[in-house]
C-alpha cells in the first residue's frame, strides 16, 4: 500500500464540515431522504427484532409474530435469568470480555503509539525497512494467523489462560500506520526541539509533551483494538476450553448451540437472546459517544493510504 | 513553554557539533526503544507462529513412528482436496458477488450522505455504522432466528400473505443468506471510510462543475469517485482479506443448518475442522499457510492492477 498523502484531511475528517463546503442553499430531496431512511431500516431490523425478542418469554417467542411484542412483557424476568443462570456464569463471561478487551486495547494502543511516533518523528537507520515490514503485516489476515498462534501456544502450554487471548491481540500493524500518519501532523517538530533545548530527555518529551497531542489518535487505536478483541470469536474459541474463562462471544455461541440442539432446556432460548442484547449495548454506547474519534481514525486510514 | 530559552540553543563552534552528535545518538537510541515493544510482539505473535506453522506443515504425524518429514505433500494434498477447493470456489463467488454489492451500497450511501440532500444525515451515518459494533456471533445469531423456517419473522410474513415461505437455511440458499449477514455487518464500516474520503475532496473541484450545470450523478461519476480511488482500493483490499477468512458465520450457522454447512464451507472453517475435529494439525497448518499466501497474492495482484490502470489513465490525460 503506497502512502499517497493527500493534504488537508484532518478537520473535515473529524466530522466538522469545512467552511468552504457549507452547503449554500442546497435543496433537500424528499425521495432521497425516504430512500436513505428505508436503508436505515434494514440495518436496524435485526436489532429491533433482538429487542422485541428479549421482552418475550419462551412460549411467546415461538407463538407470536417476531417483529412485535408478545402477550407478556418479560424483559425483566429474562434479564434476571441471564444473570442468575448457571450461578451467574454470564457475569463471569462479561467480566472476562472486559478484561481481555481492556488489557489488549490498552497494550496495543500504547505499543502502536510509541512505534508510530518514532516512525513519524525520528530518523534512524532501518526505519524504512521496519516500516515497510509493518505495512506488509497489515495484509496478513488475523484469523488465518490464529491457528498458527494456537499451535505455537499449545506447544508452549500457554493455551487456556487469559494470556492466550491477550498476547496475540497486542499486535496492531494498522494502529502503527495510523499513529505514524497522525503523529506526523499532530506533534510539531519545533515543540520537540524546544523541549530538547530545555534539557528534557526523549522519554519525558514523549510522555509529557507529545502524548497529550496524540490523544485523539490514541483513543482511535484504542477503540478499534477494543472492538477487535471484544468481538473476537475464533481466537478464544480455539485457545480456551474452560467455560469460566470464556468471553461473551464464545459463551453465547455455546449456549445457543446447546439450546438449538434442544438439550432439554427450552428456557435457554430467551436467555441467549437477552444475553446477546445486553452484550451489544456497551459497544454501541461507546461508539455513539466517541463518534468524533472513530470517524477521525477511519478517515486518516482511508484518506491517506 | 520553551521558547524563551531558544537563543541558548546556539552555542558556538565545536561544542555545538559535539553536542549535536551526542544528542543525535541519544535520539536514535530512543527511537529504537520506542519501536522495540512493537517489534517484540510482532516477532513473537506474528513471525514465529507463521514460521512454526510452516515448519509443522512439512511433517506428517503417524500413530506408528511419530512425526515424519513429507516435504510439500500436505500442500499437494490441499490442491487436490475437493473440500478445500470447494471452499475456495465458494469464496471466489463471494468475492465476485457479495463484495461488489456491499461496496456498491456503501459507495452509494456515502455519496448520498455527502451530497447533503437528505434530512438527518448525521443520524443516518450512525445508524448505518451500528452493525459494526455488533459482534459477528450476535449478528449471525440474530439473522439465524430471522431466517428460521418455522418461527422466523420472514417466514411468518410469507405465510401471512398466503405464500410458501422460502427455506433460507437449506443448502441452495445458505450462501446467499451468509452474504446477506456479511453485507449487513460491513456496509457501514466501508461507508464511513468512503464518506471520510469524500469529505476531504476540495469543494472547488466540483463547485465549478456544478455551476456549469453538471448533474449530481455526473459530478459523482466523473469527479468524486476518481478522487477517492485510494479509499475505494482500501475497502476492496480489506474486503478481500475479510472474505477469505470468513469463520464466525458458517461456524454458528452450522448449529441451526447442519446439513447446509459442510465442514469445508469456507477455507478457514475447514482449517479449523481439520485441526480440532480431525486432529490433523500438520495438514491444518498447511491449509492455513496456503490460505494466507492466497490472500496476499490476490491483494497484491489487485493493487498492482489498479496502479497500472491509474498510470495508464494519467498518461491518457496528459
């Protein structure tokens, strides 16, 4: 991927409209508006179904129309059963998810920020080769990598531990790329130079001067690493085999498989569905509140590549 | 903060040179220390696993005699393995059908939102993106219920108007059903990348065309789309990588449609089944390795192709 740098992307990428682009007196189109909102329905439909289904008990789930409320409103009963079933195993999965995703995301964004910053702000022998290596690694499909990583961890007896989930999630070549592009503009060379003149060491400059300016970039890399680990299914599926170590994805999938196989536990269906609903809420909220950041991040990657 | 002491930065003559070189050395050391953590995880979590998988893939494990070296036999076996080739074929169909549909919708939505002619653009942008925050596991689970032949709302609607409900989970329609799930998950993500690129086009580029009376479609086709070529390429490459590593969807649909999803439905699912169901780690390593190589080659060829056509265009424009 050659980096053809197109210049002034930051402000508008961050979601603020560019002044010169203010739509002056452009007329809104009603047909277009209707069409676009119909498209939005397609994206919302499954989530709407998920919410409706979470309010039904098991008999309503299979006897009433799927896209409207049933005879009884049992959302609360379902939530209670999600958290109490099997001695609160769901809560355990949720905490595991937070732990794996949180630690991985903090680690990955820190590691990527330092590397990206160094590539952007220092000239050192071998930097070009190392950076090309990083760019090439973006191409390596993570899922295809999961199996080899499992084989290695298995040989080192590291499977079935939290490390098996966290360590492989620390690699974020795309994060390094993103931070390099971001740091190049966000940290002025003159500021680093001035701090050096003041006698600050390189690490102090990084922590006390540059890191603050890199904030939005760091949050972006953090958020995407968080989502990648939070939503990961393949890696924990192969790495972990104790149900108390599962994250939500694997736990829910196994519960779903158990109820589909009809293992005598009919009540499971509504529990799986409500559990799924609860599991998607935190990330959707995070995305709503941090819209400014992830739009910047995707913009930086998409525009500058 | 440090501007006041700037003049002090210019001591005269030799000391200056010596100090500069010492400081340069310190900077180089610091730079290496900054990139060190990344390359440590890079080596241990990426290079070594790949190397180890490559090593495993040239062996065969037997009940009698343990590991034996078999060279490239596992790779030759993959090339004649109908299940593996079937999975690859299915992914090629996926690439030719689902990826253009998904990226076409994403581009259309991005252009529509960028034109600023719809009410509530900001809310729409968010709504389209929401599926990206939903784990693939939950997405597949939801669509699985929606597809359900007995109690799924789609079937219920068909029956309500007196029609025979299509079975969306039989072996004929499962590929299409999977395509729909993946499209639902990733249209928004691609749309945001393209939208961000559109926002960064200098308005002057097409304002003149608009004044000259060019239609919105004309502007989109002749000015906006060529201008965001790099972003479009990025989404194409990411989609190629994503397609060949499909795993969540077939693996979860297998529970509700066991006859439609075969062990080799996607190459990645096949590698998983070889490793964990057949317990043939060596062959699984070869399949994973081959898959990675295939993705790299296709991405590279696609990139090379576009670079060449771009160069041609530039020449023609001159």
